[in-house]
């Protein structure tokens, strides 16, 4: 898997067995993301309250997620019908894992096919019980959408992960055991990256009754760990994911590190006082084993995030075991062992409890402080914490003051006796390498819908203002890597965090409806001719862009054997000599070559090139028609020979069209039409006296004329004295057929197939008319989406607006004036990205900025929601879903399936696919109910397909393809066969091989079924 680079210089690794936490995400009650979780932990309020209406828990209190029923199926490419059948734990894990991977600085798509392991800890199976409570509603998706075993498998399937994948159920310790297994898999090289997860959703009440009958339930639904008021468990929900990698690998590849896992251990109580009773010796042994594996002494463990359920017996046993393993029994401690438990804030999240504690401590290590969290109550004096050199944390614990060897522990104990403990330490220190002030980067953001893009713009705007200025370019680079792949795109160039925040706020509020980029743009390069030069041109870009600087030096080196001096120095020192033809032409060539190569390295591969006069040389090199060395020789000789010609000629720009001046020019043998640039933009060249006579006649006819300041009469008969010497200099230059279409301004059209810009071409070019208007017409016969002008300032852009064929095609310029630098270059890349280009972002940034700066997590849409009704007594209502049916509430304002998108987004409609799932078979009364007015089965086919993919039958065009547009897989195919047989019973059992041959589109399937329903002619 590709990694990110960095210039950090870390401390020596603490050990080859250490595992780094390189990314994370979570959602817990009152805290939808890690930042909110950290704020909750630093506050004084707990999150216990009444359940949401979806829980059907008759008012039983607990700590609940606000949006456990919400999901963004469109973003993840999952049909709403499949999403409706999925356990909410699957949905939460998918979104949480996606954000955790992005938090690593890695786009989730890059993990496809990688040795990434998925380890999920969970104990709730409520959704499966609800799903199986309605036998009539069981479909193939019931198997893939329910059951704990599918939690890890769903993650691996959706992200195409090829490492180990397993769900762990050891009751309350499940998720910390999953972390332990993930660490071991990394240590034994079973995977390169591991996603360790924990998830818990409280739907049913069976476990409530178990807790109550066992005397474990808190009366007020709140855990009060180590408090005198502790009276039992209060249930909670949540999801958390940590991305893990071996520390040495993380350091080597520059991955950001939150914290380091130095050791872990898992064991079992064995035969204790009861299968649900905690075991002091077993807890002591698991803590000691993890500490020893971490290479830590007891006194180094400054804090333990305890299991801390808040039961009198459980708290006492845990304190005694910690005293045995880490407390006074292990010898004198300089500082007491501090204790706490996140359960005081969010309740007992059961299968996710270990993950809740781990994420808390990873964040604590990252921030350098352990927060005390909401006070659980009065300290339980019977625990004897003081005499054991232990304390209940009531004030923030500053870990930095404890020294680099400070460690913390995390415990999680399962109801059946499986115990887990981890030992963590801080991330290695890093010192960013010194470098010059970073050039502005391009901040990118993308989403699957316009509204989702706006929501994410708002989220990023809120965080951008707090970004340290030295991290801004690296933040932009991170956004390019992880947040740029969706179809609705935004990009902006920002020089300061404040500027970025303002741009994001403005875009969120005023941005016109973004058009999803459906294909990559086709970009043509137009190379400027002589007259665009000025002293110091591109100096700011040379200073600020290492990429451009390198290419300009390459061109200068290629020219030096013929110019005798470094051309880039001539360009940059501000000398007026740049206006002398012998210097102008090499200087323009060098600038244009460097600009074009910079853009191609950034991913702008031109679909065609066009050059104006001297601009054709750089165009030919970029198109593959000339080698750099050959072009440099020709350009240097051309300029020198032209400068050596006697002065005295001139050039005249006129608003007259070419046809209106050719007769006048024909009467002046020393004059010519030098260039036909656009309608009413013609340039004449030649003898001054002849030009004066032509001008007089043109102005008499009402055509305005403007003399141009030039040293020589280029593209005129006055160039003939140099042609022989140039032919000798060009001898041997063969060129090659361009690999990119080369639209010649000598011929006024594309270079003939297999023709090369050889010595004869360049000789012909010198006196020839520049047929720019005609060449642009041929370029735009198959119009590019954009034209980028390659030159030190825009000259051709104005002409392009006057040429009908090019009108309306956006013309961009990376250099606009003497002040243009990296920002203007970045603005061109940003615009093309918004229009569909996928640039090579890395080349835009200096080495010191090629590092990950964590972003605000992606905001998933919450409009679409689905939940299951609990089983009801009595017969099923044939119209309304019940008995465990899933109720889906899609988002308003979405769009239906279309062949162009192949993806279903949320749409305003009544209870959707899942409601239909429970009633469709009852509604079908026979084949006639599925046949439309023309006697065709199309209506019935659409209804069946809608039941499988979700949505309304009327949204399904008959041209929609089953695999490409509707995302059918083998499970969906078998469901389709089964439903067709029920919808059209007279078909009997369908032949799967025959059916497969017709399974191209909805229309082709309808034709197949129609053929089976139509009696054969006799």
C-alpha cells in the first residue's frame, strides 16, 4: 500500500514489537466524531438519557447514539434495499472505518487488494433476532445483513481488503481482544495494516433483563465506576476504529502516529466463583503479562483506563488486581497509580467498551493529557485507594510532565471471563525539516452529491482557521490524497488558514450547483509567440516552484552550447537584453518548455498542441516531434540569424481581414501577411515604405491600423537573407511524427499523418504566414474542454475569444503577469481538478510538505434512515410491513436511478424497498398483475427489480444494465430468479443459464420473460 513521506526525524524506536495507532474514528453518545469525544471527556456531563424512538425500549434509560439509524448508502455504492437489510452495526462500521482510513492520510480506494486485516469486536445480535422474527420477510440479504460474523466480512468486502477478517465475541472485552489479535497479526506479518474495531447497538431488552435479574443493572441507567454510589451497569452504544501499523513501518513511511501500543495480553478467568464473576488472579496476570511484553516497570504505568463497570464487586476486584500488578504491592511508587473509566460518561458500551477506553487513551496520549471526565460520584472509601498508592483521577493528568517513559494501561474484562489489557506510550517525537516558505497549495474536497459537498465544506471551514500556517500546504496535500475522488468537486488555492476558511465558508453558502465531473477534461496547450517577453518573466514561479525551476534549468542547459550563456540567468536578472531577438527567442522557448513540462508533470497531458511562430518549437518538443537538444539548437540559431539581419523593417496590426489585405500586399513585393490571428486581427510585415502605403489605403477604407514595436520584419520577404544559413544549421534535424496532434500554424491545420516537423518544416516556417485562426479551427474541430496558454503572459487568450470555433472554451493561463508565481500555477490545476482532472498532486508540493495533516472527518449524509420494527403479535397486515420488517426513510430531494450514474441516491418516497419486501409477494395475484397495457411484462419486471435494489419501479429505465448500473451480484441474481418465479408462476422454474444470457438490461430481461409467456406459434 502506498505510504506518505515526511521530513520528520523521529526518536529511536522503542522496540521492534511496538504497534503504532496511525488513524482513528469513533462515534459515541453525545460525540459523533473524535473531536467531539475529546470535548465530552474533558467536560463534566454524562450522556445517559431516554432512548431514541427507534429503540422500542419502553423508556429504559441508557447512553444512545442519536443517528444509529442513519446511513449514506449512495456514498458507499450500496443499494437502499441492501442497506435496509444491513445490521446498523455494519453501517456504523463502514462509515467509521472509512473515516479512520482517511485519517491515516490514505484514500480508502488505495487499500483495495492490500494485506489489510479487519478485526471487529461485538456482542450484540439484536438485529439478527429481529430479522429472523419475520419468516416471510427473509431474503438472501438477511444472511449477509445480519449476524455478528458478517461485521468484519462486510468491511473487508466493501473495501476489498485481503488480510485476515474476523469478528470477535468475548462479551464486554470483545473489542480490546480484537485489538490484541490485530497487533499479533501485524507482529507475525499476516497483514501490513489492521483495522481494529468495536461496535455496539442496543435494540432489544433481553440483556436488560439479564442484568436486572443478576443484580447488575444501575437503577438510574448510569455507570458510576469506583464511586460509593455505584449500583451497577448502565448500557451504552458506540463505534470506534483504530488503524494500526508496525511502528518501524509507520516511521519509515512517514505515517502520522497518535500513540504506540507497546504490549498487550489476553487471558481467561477459568473456574472462578461463577462464570460471570470477576477473578482477581486472572486480572493481575493479564495486566502483568501486557506490562512485561511492553518492557515497562510497574512505576512507569501512571494511569489505567479501567474496565470500571460500577458494580461493587467488580470495582473491588479490579482495584485489588491492579494493586497486585502495579500498586504498592509491587514496591514503592513515586506517584500514585491513577484510575478512571469512560463508562462514567457514556455508559457500558459492551462489545465496544474496550474500544471506547482505547480511543480515549489514544487521544490522551496525542494531546498529552488524561482528562478526568464526568465525576462518577463520591470515591468509594472501601476500595482503600490511598493505602494502595492509587487515586481516582479528578484533575487532568499532564503526561508530558511524567517523562518520555510514561505508560498507560487499558483494561477490558468480558462477562464470561475473557480479559484483555494493553499498554500504551506516546508517539515518537518528530522535528519537521527546515525549508523555505511553502508555496500555496490546492485544498480539495469532494462528495457524491452537491448537498453533501456543501455540508463538508462547512465542516472543513470550521476547522481550517485553527490550522497552523506552517501546516497549510501539507493540509492541502492531504486533502488531495484523501478527499478528492468523488464526482462533485471543489478546489481553492489558499495562502493562509484564514483565507482558506473564508473560501470554504463562501463556497458552502454561495457556490452554484456543482456539476459532477463525469470524465477527464481534454486540455490543449497553446504556445505564445514573440512579443510576450519581458525582463524577469516567471521569476516568482522560478523562486517558488522547484518543479518549474528544474525544467527551466534543463532548457537553459540545452541552449547554452548555442547561446554561450545560461538563458535562465538572463531571464531572471531583469535585463532588457531579453527584448533582443537573439535572446528573446531562446528565452521564450525555455520558459514555454519549462511551463509545459511543469504542467505535464502535474498530470495535465495535452490532447493537442498549437504554437504561434516561435511557440511552435516548444509545442513540437511537448508533442514528441522534436528532441529538446534539437529544438534548442534550432531556436538559438534562428534567433541569432534573425538578429544579425539589417534593421529597417516593420510590422503592422490591422482590423482588416486577410482577404481584404492580400490584394494590397500583392502590390508590395517586400511586404507580406505575417499572421492571420483571428477575424479582424491580421498582422502585416515588411518594408517600412511599403507598409506605410498599405496603411494609408486601409485607413482610407475605415480599417484601424497599429504599428508594432519590433526589431525586424518577421514572417516577411526581409527574412530571406538568413534562410540559407539556417538551412545549414538545421541540416540533420529529422524530427519525428508527433505523438500528440500538432496543429501547424504554417499549414493552418494538423500536421499530416506520419509527417514530422523536420528541418524543411522549420525553414518554411520562417517566412510563412502564421495561420493561427485556421489552425485553431482545426484544433477545435474536435474541441478540447480547455485551452491552456503556455507563455509568460496571456496573448493568445484574447485571440481565442474572437475565433468562433474556440469561443466558449475556457482559456487558462498559469502566468498572467510579472507577479505570477506558484499560486497562479496552482489555480490552473485547481480549476481543471474541479472540471474532472485527476492531477499528479505530489509534484505540486515541496518535500517538507509531503506529510499528512489530519483533516476534519468526512460528514456522511443522514437523510436516509432505516430500522426494524420489533415483532408484533397477531397475523401480518397484508398492506403494512410489520413483524420485524425494516422501515426505510430515504432522503428528500434525491435523484432516481439513471443509466448515466448507475447509482441510487436517496429520494423522497414512502417506506421504500423494505416495506415492499414484506408485501410484494402478497400483492402479486398472477401474471396479469405484472403485465402492462401492451401485454408486456415490463411493469412486473420493474417491480421485482425495485424490490431488490430499492426505490420506485417507475424510476427504473429499461435501458439500465443489471451489472454496470444496478450493481447486481450473485446473491441479487438468485433473489431475482426467485422473485420472478413468484411474480410469474406460470413460468415454472427458470433456467439460470438461459436467464443469464438475457440479463443485460431490464428491457432485455423483459423481452426474455415475454418470450416465455407468449405461446409458441403452431
